[in-house]
């Protein structure tokens, strides 16, 4: 971009969504989309945000057995001086698996926000603080979170088929908003949700 300032790199910040010059094409050079058969995802910049000019709209369409997500490479940044991940979000109140994912030391670690009543009951913006100790190995339950080697970050959703729903015709469409994703130092010892 001509005559535009170069973004300032901060290793503890996953994304503020303000460094893309308001351009969704630039956004999609930093984030990669993953999706299952029959599912769609359209990530875009949004004026629904915690700070700055933009947040992320995570607009999805899920079918039975489906999943969608976006990932960003973090190139082995060191978060050893921090102990938690924090992000701002507006849930859409729809029943699905909501995954916050960090790849560390060659292992994928996840937290499932839908496991928490405070998240499921949220009807407005919330600030979510996730101690590193809350992340669990996706493929290896005994894996140890290595905060010195943070390789990547992901936001995912998986279908939870409602009881009695027809798997052949089921669809779930919605949007979740995210902003200000970063590693912080926190006194929280478990996942917390604060209205923002």
C-alpha cells in the first residue's frame, strides 16, 4: 500500500485487525481458511470491535458433521513472559463447538468456549481470558504447552447436531465477532468472561 505506514510488529499480539488498511484481501493473506465439505466461511473486517477501527467478522455456514476455521502463523514467537491468552468476542448464541486453538512446540492445544455457561449465555460483547494452563492437547492429552514456541493460532467452529435434527438437511448460519487477540499476564487461574 502506497503512503501507508508499515504495521508495528508486537510478538505478543496475535491480531488487532487494524493492520490490513481496511482491506479484506490483505486480511486473507495473513489468515488461512479451513473447512469441511459443504461448509463455508467468509472472514472479513468489521466495525464491531473492541478497540481501534476494525474487528473480525467470522461468518460461517455449517452442515452436519462440518467444521470451519481460520488460522494464522506466528513463527515460533516467545510468550514465556505471559501466562494467558485474551480476546474480545461477540458470540451469536447458536449451539456449536467454538474452538480457540494454539499450536505450541509441535502440538495443537485447544479450549472449547461452548463448554462454559458464561459464554453460552452471553448476549453481548465479552472479554475472554484463557490461562495457558487451560489449554489441552487436541491429539495428545499429555502434551505440555510450550510458551516459548508459539507456532500458530486458530479460531474454529464445529457442528453440534441438535437432537432430532435431520443430518441431511441441517444447516447453521451465523456470525461471531473477534478482536484484540493477544498474550497477557493475568492473575486468573481459570477461564474468565467479562462483559465489555
